[in-house]
């Protein structure tokens, strides 16, 4: 057959010898510059804009005439807690609480109702933890598990409430 002669140039021989015998050159990473943030005044303005409806609510509720003898001594505390109070029809100050009239306390439905309420509370806690330290993927994984549990418990809890309503209609 035939022979093939390949001749490398002087530069290629030096490069091959340098790479084969010495350390490789150091790779220097250059990261992208971080995005610019708006000035602090703009951030504070939007925070105030978001909190304004809540503050208007607090002021609006506190402006209502609270004719209560004990309220005068605790007026700063009452101002802070005023969203928790409402007037009933007789113009008395009433604390707003949870309506637990249909909550089952004496049957297996209690397990499902408490489990459903616990899942809803856990989802709110998960949102708070996401705000502090979790990333979106971790939060979605936890949320999937909590949502499945909430669906399971909620189905049985709402089935119990529906059975109460159907019994009341029959009676």
C-alpha cells in the first residue's frame, strides 16, 4: 500500500508538548452582574401602597363610636384590636370569633374535621416558611403532599356537614 507523512508545524508541536507535560491553564469564571434594584424610596412607597387598605380599615373601625365604659382605659390597645370587634344589633361591642356550631366534637367526623383544619393551617404555615427560606420547587413538593391530605380530610369533613344539612331539611 502507501505511506502517509503528516508534518506538524512548529507551533503545534510546542502546544502539544506544553499541554502534555504541564498543568492546564486556570479557568476564571465571570458571573453576570446582579440586576439593579430600585431606590429605597420606591420600595417604601409600594410597601405603603400595599399596606394602605389595611391601615384605612384599622382607622375606619377605630372611628366608630365605641360606647363602652371599660374601653376608655384601654384605648390604645382597643385601636390595635379594633378589627376583631363588631357591633351587634343592640349596639354592644362583641368579639368576633370562630363559628364552631357545626364542628363535630363527639364522632369520628372530628378526626376528619380537625385534620382538614390542620391541613389548611399547615398550608398557611408553608407559605410563611416559603417566604423565609424555601424555594419554589421545595414549596410545591410540600404543597402537593399537604393538598392531597387536605382533599382527603376535606372530602369527609364536608360530607359530614352535608349530612347535617340534609337531616335538618328532612326534620
